[in-house]
C-alpha cells in the first residue's frame, strides 16, 4: 500500500481545506481528497461566524460574544471560543484578500436579493459596499443578467433602512453577450480587456463597459456590480474601474456559480500547496477498513477499482445534506462512508417542520462528537480513535438560520487538523 | 410511520395533507419512455439541479459567446428532446471540444461526458451530411491511426510532405485543416518494431525477473501489466513507450503489448461512434482476456486510459467492458498505488538534459481521473529537476479540435493562459504533460520541448 500520509482529509470544502492547511502548517504530511470540485464555488464568498442566535435573535453585533451562550451540543462550544478566534486568524493569514479582521463586530453587507447580511469577513472586492458606510451608492445591473436586478436590489436596500441613498441602473454589457453567458465569460473579458464587437467595430470590453457606466453616474461615491469583475486579475479590474469612474467599485456577492467563491477556492488551494499539502480531486472515498476501532485506510474508487489510501489520522469533512456528507433515504439518515451514527427520529415525518421557513430538525442533522471532534456512536462511545469530523457533517447547529456555516467549518477544521497532527506525531 | 401505514380515509383522499401524503394507494407506475435501444439519460438529467458548476468549468464558453455551454448540451438538450419528437440535436454540440471538464465537475454526478458523446453521435449520424467537407475532414482526423500507420511506412517522406508549404495550403483550403499547425514528425522506428526487437513479452519477463532479484522480491511475484500504448507513442513518440517499458521492468513488472487499435478518443470527439465501437471491440477483447489472466492494463496517454476506464462502459455494451474498466490505470498512477515510487524519487537525482525546470500542464482528461497533481507531487522532492504547475486552464487543442481551421483561433485563445504561465513560470524551455495533443499545443505556442513524466522517471531511476 503506497499512497500514505500522516493525515488524510476527506472533502475539499472550507472545512476540509482548513483542516488540511492547519495540519500542513503544524508539520504533518497531509493529503486532501475531494470527490468533486470544492463546493466553495457555490458559496457567496462571505465568511460568517455567527449572525443570529439559534432562537433567531439578531443580527448580532459581536458574534464571539454570543458563543458562550450557545447550546452545549453546538460545534462552537465543542471547540471553545479561543479556538474559534485562532482559527479565524489562520484564515486571515491564508486569505489576505479578505477584510474584517480589524474588529470583532460583524460587518453588514448587501446581498443580491437586496437584504443586508451580518458577516465576519468579506472579500476586499465587496468592502466598499458595506451598509454601515453612509456614502451614496449606485448599483449597476446588466441587461442580459437576470440574477441581479439593480433597481430591485436598490429598492430592497432602501426598504431595509440603509443610511445612504441608493439607486439602480441597468446597462448593456458591450458585445451584447447572450442571456445565458457564463460569469466566467464576463470575468475573462474584463480581466483581459478583450475585444468585443460594438456597432460593427472591435472595442476593448472593459474600456467600453466603463464608458457606459460613466453615463449613469450621478455623483455617487461608490458603484456596485454583480460579482463578475474579473477572475485571475480581479484586483486589477477593480482598480482600473475605480480610477476611471472616480468612485469606489465593489461587487455584490451572488448565488452559484460564484466568482468570489471560486477565487477563495483558488486561494486556499494555493495556500495548501505553499504549506506543502497534497491534494487530488475527482474520485470518491467509498469505504474503509478498520481494526479494533482504528481506521487503517479508506478506499478511493477510481472507475471501479478500489484503491487504499492509508494514514495515521483521518478527517471527515464531507459536508452536510447538500454536500452529500450526510444522506438519507426512506429508512433513515446516514453518513455514507463510515456509517457514523446520526441521531434522528424513526418517523421521517418528524424530520421537517410544516412551515417552509420553520424550525426544521433536518437542518441540524449530523454526527455528534467528543471534545476532540471524534464522532460518537449511539451509545456515546467514540466510533474510531483516529477519525475526526469537521464542518457541515457535524450536527447540533443550523448554519443557514444562524449564518454560522463558514465559521464552524473554519473553527472545527482548524481544531481537527491540529489535533490530528498532534496525534499522528 | 411509513406511507403504507398512514391512516387515510378514502373519502378524504382528494385533500392534500403534506404530513400524511395519500400516495401508495392505487399507484400504478407509468412507463414514460417506452422501450428503446437508445441510452436512457433520464437519471442523469433528473440529477441536474442547475447549479451551473459545469458552465464555469467550460473552456469553450469562456471564449465563445455562441456556445451555450455544457448544462445546455447535456441535461437541457436531453429534456428538450423528450418534450417533443421534433427537437433535433443543436449543431453547437460540434463546438464542444470533449475536454470533459464539465463531466468531472458536476457535484450531482450528472454524466455530462456520456450525454455529450451521445448527443454528438446522434448529431453526426442524423444531421451531418456524409459528403460534407466537415464530415470528411472530421473522419480523417478521427481516424488518425490509419493515417499514422500509412505514414509510418515512409516516415521521412511523410514528415516532410505533411509539413510542405503548398500541401498545407491545399489542406487548409480544401479540408479546413489550419496551415498554422505543424504535423508531428513520424518516428523512424515505431514502438512496436522496437518492442519486437526487445524480445516482446518473453524478453520482458526475463528482465522483470532480473529486477525482482535485484530488488529482493520473490522472483515469481505476480507483477504483470498489459500496456495500452495508443497510436501516438507508437508512431510519433516511441521514447515515451520505451521509457514506460523500462521503468516497469525496473520495478519488476512483466510487460505485454496486446493487439490494440485506437482508444477511440478522437472518434468520440467527432461523433464517429460506429468507428469508435469497432476499435473498442478489439481493445476490450484483447484486454479482457489478459485481465482474466491477472494482468492490469496501463496506459501512458491519459485520454487512452480515460477511454478504457470511463467512456467504454458509458457508451458500449461489450463483453468484458466493465472488467477492463475496473482494471485499467494511468501508468504513473499505477506505480504510485503499488510501489514506493515517491520514496525512490526522493532519493534520486537527475542530471544532463532532463535536469531542468519543467512547466507542467495537467491535461483535462488526467484531471477527470483525479491525476492533476501527481506529477507535481512526485517530482517535488526530486533533486536536479523542478516542476512548476502552469495552472488549471485547458490547453485548448483537445485532440482534433484545434486541428480544424474554424476552431483554430478559439483553441489558441483558450490556451493563452497556459502559454503565459509557461513562459512566466519557468526558466528552462521545457514543458511536461501526459497528453500527446496537449504537448503539441504547448510546443506550438511556446516552442518548448515537451516531455512525458515517464521519461523523467526513467532518467531519475534508471540512468
């Protein structure tokens, strides 16, 4: 058996990447395996720690202040407040293009639905859009992009009571891109200032786009766009646009597929590479072999062949119900690789609330762990001595309602990566 | 409480009560799509929840406004076809380069590669005129093996003739094969000819046993592989195939080279599924016999290994196709699984020509098999050589795609990022990749000499 490492991380989302990064930085030989591409590309790119309490109180000003009052089964309580802070510092080091680390206070960011969202960290690309800023704002949408209706977003923000005037304008993107043009197409044209056809002549897309926006500006100090402003050269695109427009340019985070998420994914994989971590994407972990409560290796399926990957310590960061780290059928709810225990009612009609936005039990489904994040079986004993869980595969919290998904992934990933490294050495 | 146990009063069964659905009472399954020999792609189409991850991975959609992207080519087109009997496959399917980036990206497991191959096959057989230049040109390109076989009879003449100005001008005008490209030179001795001189399987067995003695392994160890070399390393780059044989024998493996045809990759990409099937039948038949005897199949071309592992079982129902798929590996991957090659390379050193800084490009088809990082990982600690990943962009050539005049510019636009990273990221003018056509594109855009990882392994461990 030749594919071996000190620590093997299963999953390439925020929790898996943070686990691997923490392990690599504390000296472990670490390998990350991810079935599919990172789910970060579906994420807004905002990094929340805690926006609301489990009872729905909020938006919270200080996310850290509320952690000691969370229910004991909450993953933040498992790892403790100090670990959450340390973990966020690791994130800040790994992702220098993020802001918000100067304060414990949540920032308020506008969303593409026109709501205002409390969040702990945000990309520099979004920073000029913070809602606590009183400068007037112009939002610019694109005719062919149905996901961002600038007028609608502006009206919603106004209704939310933001302390500035906000207006929406819609322009046509130069080159008349199709209605289903991909965000990557816009980004590439802006990155390269690529030529497009405008009234029969070839014109550089970014230059022409700036011209069109200029005509819509009416003295606003900041201009927001859907998150399409460049991919590999995003900072350059933003700087060029700000200079030409004479206003701060920012992006409003969008739904999937999301460029801010893609950029964060790229950055974190780069950080892992720099830290000496190994990674591979494309094949699922299907099974494992254990001896007396000790996982010996997992089996990675490669087009029908089962290939063993051995390690001293394993980290399960496969995601929740959406990421498929937790699955269910008519019979029950289960964790598909190690079959870790997941507490749930036998009657599947108890899994959800009848109200769409009600308090759904399924939202908190996940594995329960001991104080070092090792999953527990139904009798409360540790399932495997060298398996830890991180991120959305954990139970005991509802990340969508609390706005705590990223923070829990980072904090538990950090803890799992560090503890696994310590155990492996 | 299950549905069957739920207590429903028949009188109320028209009332919908979400917590106690009245299903299961008189349910009769309906066969929505009656018996047919066609592929049933419905499970794939149903799994698509339109997150568009595939679209953000598509290198063509990034540069071409007219290309509607993989989400349309796959699940949406399939649904449209079910909606009415009149919907035919959209001609934009021919702009898909079959890089399969979408296929490996889908978080929901939609078999986009299979959907695209099926759609393209249907388009070519139903919509494309077999007397059209496009069809004829594509058929010639797809059947590269035939041309290469012919050319290898007169390698010097062919290499000259294929790149002779007036000939290329004619080919551009008549066949729409871009004159900008250089045809790869044909080897004076094919790999197969060399292999025979080496004594074939019997010679390999002897050398493998010798290695096992040297390595302190049991002389009769069951270490045997069937090598699928593909067309390119036979006719154009036999040095890659020879390196593979030498490296495998060094690790104590007996190599056999079974009867084989084209893997079918260029045929899938051109919608020539009948041609592909004919070749696949030969390959599966000879490989499955060997698998039964305990051999594993290895390929040095990542598109060949992908075809045998994934595209064959997705597209063809041939006896033994699953067994071959389950036992086929990319050649470096196989050594990583079974040997401590990482450790041996950490202790090794290269000097001479291959002591260089390689700009490594991971082919899309390697990415699809989860192999995009293995060269970087393996050679990271190798003394004398350095390896720099030139990023995750597609090389743009996608086999025969960049060999079509109307696609040439697009192919170069896709490759821009890779060329740039190669030139910025490395000091020596050498590149590395597993895929022969990616290598062609890398050389075409930068003038670098491009090597296969197996050649560096050979240099490090054997020389």
